[in-house]
C-alpha cells in the first residue's frame, strides 16, 4: 500500500503545482517515517500503523501513527550516530526535509506505547497559478 500512497500523495502535490524538490522532500520523509515503523515499532512481530495526509494550497501535513512499542523521544536527539552507520538517521532526515516535525511516544490511546509522527511542509508552487480566461 505504501507505493500507492506515495503515488497518490505525489499526484496531489503535483496537481497543486508544487516544485519537484518540495514533492521529493515530502515523499522521502514519508518513506523514512514508514521505514522507522517497520524497523522499530514491532520487534516481536506484526502490528498496525496508520497514515493520514492533509493537503491545502499552502501546506501538506502527513501523520504516521503506530501501536508499537514506542520509545524515549528525548534520548533520540542526544544519541550519537557513527558516520558510517546504516541506520539511525531517519528522524534527522525528516527534520531536515520538513518545515516542522512533532513526535509523541508513547501516545495516550495506545496501551502498548505507540508513536505518532506529524510532519508538515510548506508548499511553494513551481509557478504562480494562471488566471482563468473566459472563452470567447
């Protein structure tokens, strides 16, 4: 489903006239967030997560929420990552790509812990919208 979600979100962003760079940032951030869920949220097996997106002319908001084990959000910012590490960079990449990032773990409505990541990106149209000209 992630491939279809990626294409749908990209289609909406393109329809709004978003630049290719901005759309690529949003799609990469979505991929990183979902990869984090798959790698970290369910160490003992299967689980569920939810994706939601809200798009306006000015901004896209993407939310990824899981019912996994959760983690200490304060420890993430202080953890050192080796330059040659193959993992551990997802949240840092998301922070660099998106305009704002909110992270909550554990979440209130999840008995096992859970994590909610809400990320926003301001949209900058590739060109100003063209005025509608009535047909003669």
